[in-house]
C-alpha cells in the first residue's frame, strides 16, 4: 500500500503574478526558436529545450537536461536538477499554495505525463501518461509506471514501483529488470548516455544566442474577425481562427489555438499549448489547463451544442471531446471524456479517469477509473471534496485565479518567422501555420493543419490528415496512406539499437499502417501499427509497442515497452491488457465511435476503397 500524508489546508493566498522577465540562459544551453520562455528562468549548460516548449514563471533548470517538444513547465517556484529528461508533451506544474514542486538529479518524466505540485527525489521516474498529483512525493529511485495515477498527498517509498489507477505499490524494491520491462531501458543510465551525446553536439555546433525566447508570432495566421474584450490578454503566439468571442479579463496563453465558433466568458484562463477546436460556449471563471484539447462533435454535429459552464476546472492533459460540462465541474489531470458524454453540475472527475462516449455523469457525482465508474450515491459534501482533492476548486477559481487574471502581463514581441528548410516533396496542402523541417514528404491529397510540427525524415502517404498541433519527430518515419493523426497526437522515434542502456537488437521503427487512426493526445514512441488500427484518445504507447492490424487501444490506456497487441484485439487499462481477441469491426466501431460508423469511409472515396480489402 502507498503511504499517505495528511492534506495541508489550502491557503487563501493570492496567485503570484509572473515575475518580470529575467532570463539567465547559459551560453552552452540550446533553446529552440519556437520555444517560449517567460518569467524568471535560469537554464544551465548543455541543457536542450525543444520545439514548442513553454516555460513560465520562476523556474530553475540545471545542466544536462533534455526538455522535449511540446512540454510545459509552469510555476511560481519550480526547480529541476541535473541530468533530467522531460519527455514530449509532459507537464511539470506547481500545485496548491502549500505544495512544493521540484525534480532532483537523474529523474525521468515520460511522454504526456503530468507532475503537479509534486516532488521527485534523485533517480525517480514518472512514466508515459502518468499523473503524480498534488503533493505526491516520489522518494529516491521510486517509479510511477506508465499510466499510473496517484491521489494527492501520496508517497511512493524509496526504490518502490507503483502501478495502476489509483496507483498502488506492487514492488517494494524495483529492480533494473523491472525498469527495463516498463520503460524498455534503465532511465538513469539512458539519461547520461543521451545527455553526453547532446553535450558533444552542442560543443561541435554552439547555439546562437538570443536575448529573449518569445516563440513564433501567431497573429499572421489569424482568420475571421474575433471579438476580444479590451481587458482580455492574448499571448502573441496564440492563433485565433473563425468566429470567436473572448470576454473580459480572460487570458489566452502561449501556443493556444482556438477555432470554430467559440465563445469564452470572463475571467477564464486558457493555458499554454491548449487548443479548442469545437463550437463551444465557455462560461465565466473557467480554467482550461496546459495541453488540453476541446474537440468537436461526431460527423453531422449530432453532439452539438457543446458547453463548459461557470466555475469549471479542466486539468492539464485532459481531452474534452464533444462533451457537455455543467457548472462547477472538476476534471483532474489527464482525464478523457468522449463523444456525446455529459458531466452534471458539481461533479468530480478524478485524474486519469476515462468517460466513455454517450455516458451521463449525474449532478454531484464522483467519477473515477479507466474504464470509469460513477459513485453509488450523489452528493459531495465539503469534507469529501477535501478528502478527494485537498482543495475547493470553485473557491480557488473565484478567489485566486480570478483576481490574478485582472493583473496585466507584459509579453515580449514574438519572432516574425523562423528560418528553416524542408527538402521533402510536398504534394498535399500544408497550412502556413504548420512547420516542416528537414526531409518531410507529404503525399497527394494529404492535409497538414495549423500548429502541426514535423521534423526529420518523414514520409506521409496520400490522403492523410495531420491535424492541429500534431508533433512528429523522427529520423525514419513512414505513415501509410489514408491515416489520420488528430489534434495533439505525438509520434516520435524510439530507442536506437544496442546502446549502453538498451537491449533491443534493432532500432524501434516508426511505421503506421494504412487507414490508421491516431486520436487526440495519443503519444506513440517508437511504435508500429498495422492497417486499420486505432489508437484512441490519450493513449501512451511505449518504446517498441506494436498495435496489430485492426486492433484498438482504448482511451487513456498505456502500454509497457515492447508490448504486442494482436490483430483485431481490443485492449485497455493502466497498464493496458488485451481484453478481447478476434473482435469484429462492428464491435470496434461501437467501442471507438459510439455508433456503427466505418472510419475508413471518412478516409477514402468510394472509388479508392475498391483498391483495398476492407475489414468486415
């Protein structure tokens, strides 16, 4: 069992305003031109900060740290040690006023993981898609596995392994073999191997110095005529597209993308690297945390209208997919809610929970787990709320966040452009607000949407969609024709072969079969998929995972390294387990979409389908 610490009382202190910009970047640190650094930021030598990373607040980062693309670090006082890896799309955030946030030396934070208001001691690791929730303490060498989710104020003892949702200690003394099973490598060994190579590359090619790192201007890519209250603040890197209304004292953060017919009320905080791509009415005093996706209805608008009502709190890394959210709802971190779901007033959806399509959570209910379940009885008295969360979200939104939004921030002028080159052959349509770097080839009829970032040697077949803010970084990625990669999906390289810290005899390839469907906030690392496979919302696929032909990995599930999901299987859980073998396409459609709707018909014309063998 985990050890628990008594929750600290929530202080009524005001949220501090970001300090005046004071960047202290070591000359041997490498910061990507698209990164945004704002506040009092210190970065040590041989640290690399990747594309579209956002670092805000009062943050100190040591030497030999690798912060990979689309990660977000945000806090009034966050300290990151030396030889640390913060993987693609991860969030390291401050928590409640009494929480302390730090990461010591030789630590690992996995893809799409959330560490908020938590402490990681030397050599500890948080896996892909995991959540170390408020005031979690990972003691020296502790491991929170892929997909694991702690409750607030949890302690994972030194050297222990915690797994599941909610996380429980499954090994009191995890071995290097146990770490290999989960991560496919020994994190502390790999970190040193990787960072020594990064340091050598920086010495060979010293980075160009900049006085500021304000990111790339988003205003040139605005469309429509958004109506913005004069007291609202829009970060210069944000992109607004379409009929948009933004109310008083609302703040839209770095790299946010808002489209469609969206109305946002007063005193709302839309945080870094979030996108809203749905016709949605958002009320007053709403927080939408870092790297959240708010998505649209099923085809034909059957789930519309959509709303997020007053005093709702949407935690970082969550997906709100064609969901109606009533007032005073709390989403923890890394929550997914799917097509047609409805969350009633005053409900609590715990971190890591997965709300299936067309599910109704009644008023004042607690919903938790993956697959998620609601409590037996409605009603959340104050004592229960404090037990579950350790703070009162509505009070925080009204008394802390709201007044903080009324204080103006000063933004640095962004870069007008970034000089970069793509030598690939582009036959499809690439939106001007997308970035292609290296040797990226786009097939005929394919579309690359705003905010997408593709770097390396990448070949994308014909009639594929690379949707808003997708990130693909690979030295050898092949994506089959008619595949769709949806908002905020991440597809990146895996392990090389036979290094000091890995045992795989060949590199992890990035190969997606034809008609693959990689859904919102899915993160695939050195992963292959078969034809007609489906990686659903918020999944994490670790190094060397293979998702077989016509297989389905369901929402918020996380695989361990090298996991093989058989053809036509349905898998889910934290960690993911195969639950159904030899499923029919009709079964997968209902699990995935909520109705019988063959996804390939959205991905190809009737004439083209004659050339393919369609699963029955």
